[in-house]
C-alpha cells in the first residue's frame, strides 16, 4: 500500500502502477492463495464462535 500511495503522490496519472502490482503479485501471491484456501474454514469457525454468547458479547463490545 505504501508503494501505491507513493506512486499516486508522485503522479496522479498513476504511471508505474502496473509495475508495482506485477512485482507484488510475483513476490507475494502465494500469501493470497493461502488466504483464499483457508477462507471457508475461517468463516465457519467464526460462525460457530458467534453462537457462543460470551464470544458474541465480546464482539459487540
């Protein structure tokens, strides 16, 4: 995000943004893939936890 913000501040037309996105995709895409693989499990775990009154109250606070 810092690189994207710097790009925007240096040039409102966002010249170079494609290079930034490509570079980050090549270097960090595996993290996103892992996140997507585990997302369904995280959603189900959160749904189960919300059924517990103490957890639901903690979320409300």
